[in-house]
C-alpha cells in the first residue's frame, strides 16, 4: 500500500482543519466518541452543521479561537493509500511551523478562499513549497459555495497561481487545481454535481492516484551510522552490525562501499531488519548492515557506495529559515546538527534576505529575524559529508542549535 505524506497550508480561516475533518468524516475514519464530541460541541456553538475543524484542533487555544497553532499529524487509510497529514498553521508568525510540517511531506495542499483569492500567505506558502521542492502541489479553491460555484472566480485564482509558477526556481512541480467546499463536502471525497464545469477528480481520488515511488528523483545511497550493534549472546558473539536509516537510492549484498571519513572500503555482507535478512534495501529502510571486513566504524560515520561519495566540506552555503526569537547575525556561533553528526559552526555572512512574495531579495541584511528566510554562509569545525538539497533532501539539510539555550534556532537547505 502506498504511504502518502501531505502538508496542508493556507491563510487564516481558509478551512484547512475543516477540510481534514471532512475527509475523515466522509471516509468513516472518525471514531464514534470523536464524532459524538464534534456533534455536541457544534450544537453548543449554535451551529446547524458539524464543525469538522474540531477533529484536528487539539489545543484548547485552537478550539477557543478557531485557529490552528501547532502542527497536528492525522493518520487515516483508504483501500488504496495510507495517509499522514500535517495540519500546519496559516498565521505568518507560525511560518516556522509550516516549514517543519512541509519538510517531511511528499505532497502539499494549499487552500485558497474563493472569496478572497490569492493573498500574502498564499505567496508565502507557495514559496515554501518551492523551497522544499515538494513535487506534487494541490491548490484547493475552497468555499466555492460562497461564490455560487463560479467557474470564472476559479479560473481567476488559477491564473494567479500559474503566474507564480513562472517565477519559481523549481520548475518540476506538478500543480493541480480543484474547486471544493470543505464544509459541505463538494469535490472533497466525492465528485460534486454542483460543479458540473469541473471535469477532474475529487481531492481524495487525486491523492490516491499519486504514485509515491515517482515523487522524488532517486538520490544516491547515504547510510549514516546511528549505532554499532554487538549482541551480548553466545550465539551471536561475533556479530558486528551497523544500524541506521538509508537515505536515497538502494544498497544490496555484494555492493562495494566506502566508509567516511576514513575512506576505508569494504563490501556489504548482509542486510538485516529485526529477525529477517534481505538481499537489498531501498530508500527509507531502517536496517542493520554487516560488512565483509572488520573495519573501524562508529556513530556518525557514513557508509556510501564506492564511486558515489558526497562532498566533504567545511564551508556551507545554504538557504535558512530562522526559527528563533533571537535574530541570526553574522559572526554568531551555533552547534550544527547534520544527520547524526554534530559540529560547531560560525556564521561568516548573511548574503541576502529572500522575500517570500517572489519580489526578489534584500542583499547583505544585518540579520535574519524570526520566520525570515535568507541565504547564509557558514564555517564548521570539521568536515561534513553533504549533498545539495536538490540532490538528496535528507543529506542536504541541517539544523542550527543555540549553544546558550539549546533551542533549535534554524533549519538549513544546502545549496
């Protein structure tokens, strides 16, 4: 069964939580007690309809204010696909939350209120999806019932979004436009008879038909070692394995590999997953490798196929989304965490502040404030084995940690 990770985005009151609640309701994924709670709360508020946003807004402040603040993850399945939806906030002050939610997603749904059309947050959310190279994006034009299901209004919004795509650096994005009414269920799970001019699939049908195997270009195999496995049993007293998660590509028994940073070479002897043994592991697999040679490997080392080694660099150029109340300034020092590797890092320069409305850049700003995105150069205290983000998402990202507060201050995408 396909597993599809989805992030939702949209401005305040565009209906993200309501849309997810409607999907859960129409696919019969809500438990009886959850449905009863939604019905009771909707009646208390004097609504003559079910407030489906209550299905996802878990914080008290979210329910009281009718907004999304935190990133909520919702899990449900149909016969064809298992879904993981990250319901992200729409407020500008929660941009960092939106980046967090979208960073692990394969598909994004950007909601647009049919009455308001494209607004500032639409630009921002579209920009972030481009920055994160989310290949499949659905623009769901919501609240079509409030504009009498106008085809003209839908096409106007479609034209504005298509203009944005022409200004994007990432040109391999697949964008699908779907008119919906999340509150009433039109074109969400089932096709709507009220929108006869729309000939495409419903939102759920479209999502079910996305092939997750072709979403990302196959990257080269990267296997950062998380731990060395040495069982303390008589039966396996000679066993020495290396556990971790495979990012990109595949790796098979007999493959010639190189261990970094030592550059020692060996061959894959066996691949284990719990009590099972496999001939090949694919991208995303959490596995335990053994090698033919007894080489010195420890946590933080990386196993790659020989001839496919990543760059070893101490100077990074990256796009950074700043997540800390303390602004990012040149010459500041942080801890950098790249996969399972840690090092010290110093900001050498802030090259530019990127305007998320596609209007350009501000060169050489003095700082990056909370939720701002910019291009930054930094030096690290030891060589890191990295790829460009566009070549390998997992091996092309890092986070910066404030050494004084231990807060995660920023997330970087290596250029």
